C-alpha cells in the first residue's frame, strides 16, 4: 500500500480495529451470560439488548468516522471515534445495571455521531467549493475542527 495513503488513514484503521475488539468483547459477555444461566435471566436480556443497540449504530459510526477522516481531517475524526468507543462502553456497562444508567452513554454517543456527521458535511462542502468555486478552506476548517473536537469531552 502506498505510504502516503497509509499515513492518511492509519488512525482511522486503528480506531476501526479497536471497535472490532470492543464488539467481540461485548459479544463474549452476552455469550458468557447466556451459558451461565441458559439465557433466561433479566441480566442476559439487558446484555443482549445493549449489544443489539450497539450493533445497530455501528455501521453509522464507521461510515461517518471514515467519511469525516477522509473528507476533512483524520486526527479529529479518530479522536472522536475513540470518544465514541468510550461512550459506547459506558452505555453497555450502564445497561448491565439499570436501563436508566445507560442514558448518559447513549446521549454522549449521539453527540459524537452528530459531530462526525457535521465533519462529513463540511468536508464534502469544502470539496465542492474547491471543485466548482476554486476556493479551498480546508486548512481553516481543519484548525477549527481540531479545536472543536476537544469540546466533545465536556459533559
């Protein structure tokens, strides 16, 4: 693979692999609970539901993270991806307790996905400006995006 291409996607690849490991760990917890109690407990139902919910949002997460990283800036997209994985972990662990304990992780994850989606839109819009208008604002936008990505850490 071309070294320049790898430099532009390396962080995205790492976050993607971390998310795959996280998915495997979630599935392992569900399987372990199922085998321990024949899948007839409330804990199994909560784990299974949390895992399904995480998997339902997973394709959207991958799409917006990769789109944001390629169209705009890799580092803030990868950072937001890590923050999303932490939020998803908080959601999953919260779901193992009472369902209401998962709400903060869910809301935080939605905010990260919205940030990544906004990065996608801005990156695509900048591409269109360059292609059809001759103006390139990518450096300015990247600076703003890098600064704004740290705001994701605010509760």
